[in-house]
């Protein structure tokens, strides 16, 4: 069930409704090459359908950081 303060259904909501870990739900609904037991796959897909989960949706809140793609560069050493 979605969090009462927001309307967006998250992957965490789907995992909780299916009774599986967040990682398992992600593997089922994402493009993972790892296998998931058929029982868990069915539970996740049923929960996603029941909750009307839309992949890629982001809950309201601060936008994702766009300040850089990794850690800051360290100064180059010269001898």
C-alpha cells in the first residue's frame, strides 16, 4: 500500500506488499539477468499490478542530484 503522504507507488511498496526484499522486487521488475524463484516472481508481479506500480516513477521530493557523476578529482601529483 502506498505511503499515506504520497500518491506514488514505489518499488519498496511493491516489495512490502509481495513479502519479498527490495532486491528481489528490483530483479523481477528490472532488467536483471539474475533468476528469481517462480513463486516470488508471481508474488511481485501480482503486487505490482494490484498497486498499479509504474516503473521509473519517482516519489515527490528533492530532485536527484546533478552536481556531478562521481567523486571529486584529486589533484595530480608532480615530482
